[in-house]
């Protein structure tokens, strides 16, 4: 099947993450089902007219602009693959434009609020689940890594001597992130505590469940959302918010934009520049509060 061949290609050759492959699978299955049911067409026989009708269908079913944009991106990659394989002469996506998405600034948590959460004895205790939860928050906020990168961490990825963590980002690209001495000590204490649990060495993953198996995406998401509820009323309280918070804090403290790009593992500077808007908005707020003419 063409879809399966494409998914195998992006997973094994392009080295897309499992999360991205699953998202593309969902999008392409939905697309092929629509084309089969509505037009009785196989994917390779589709023209831009049918793709346009599919977009109309998505809009009518209240699918958001961001989701439609992602689906169109999946289709572009899919038809580019078919064209490269010589299965189609031209891509039906060449005349398709994704809907405009509203410009949104990255949501972040003030570092003062994060300090209040992480330094307070009110929210954490000495039990393994509580220490693990705190270390998840400390690691995300202290490194800016992605959720998928956190899930892939192993004990040996932490270099206590050099004070770094090795992560594998998008397309399995390796990068080294420096960490503070405090985080080094906290991770050492956490790993020691983990070794004292009755887990029988079920996994070498850095973060594990209460039974010693590797943590999973929903557990991390629920953990972060639960604790951020104590310090924030904003709607978004996800692991990615901590990534935004890390980048915003670095920028506000004068870090070079190119350095932030490398720390975050961005492929281009354009992806990092979005954080400058947060910094400008912060300066505007300070100006309005402090300037006598504001």
C-alpha cells in the first residue's frame, strides 16, 4: 500500500519521530478514506480539485486552521514521495495553499512562578513519585527539551562530570545541553533514589513509572498540567509551555539568539525568532508601567 510505503520511508530514511509518523498515518488514512468514499479514487488518481473539496469538507466540519495546515503538510510530503517514485507525473498539491493560521505568541510561565513551584516544600515530598515528578519539571524547565526528547532519556545520557545531558531531537539528531550544578545534583539524587526502589531493573530509562516501567507521553503531560495548575490560570499548561519558558528566560537574560537556537535544537533561526516577540511585549509592559509619559 502506498501510504504504508511512505510511512516506512519517513520513519526509516527520513528518521521522523514516532509521534510524527503516527500523526501522518492518521491524516493520510482519513484522506484516502474520504477520496475512496466520496470520489471512488485511489490516492495516485487524485487531482487538486478533489484536494480542494477535501479542504472544504474539513472546514465544514469545524477542523481548525492549524490542523488543516498539518494535514496539507502531510499530503505534500506524501505526493512528493509518489512523484519521486514515478507513480504520479505531478503533485495535486502544487495549486493548494494551506489556510492562514492566526499568529500567536508562545505561551510561557514567568521564572518567578516556576521558582515558587519548584522551591516550595508544599507541593513535593520525599516519596519516589513526588521526587520523580519534580525532576520531570526541573528537567523540562532547565533544558528546554521537547516531550519526545524527555521520553527518550536514559540514565547514561546524563554526564555528571561535564554537567550535560545528551538528547536525540527530531530525525534522531543528537545534541548536548548544558545543565546547572543544581540540576546535576538533583538528577544524581533522583537516580540514587530510583535504584533503591524494588523495580528489578525493568528499564534503563531515566524517568520511570511507580512500577519501574518507562514513562509515557500522557503521564508526562498530566504531571506537568497538574503542577502548573498551582501557579498558572492560563489554558495552556503543557510540557511545551516549559520549553517556551526556558527559551524566554534565556532571551530575557541576554542570551544570544543563535545560542538559544542550538540549545533548543531548531533547524533554522526563524523558529527561534518567535521568542523575541515575547521579549518585546515584556519591554512594552515595563515601559508602560515605568515611563511617566506612557
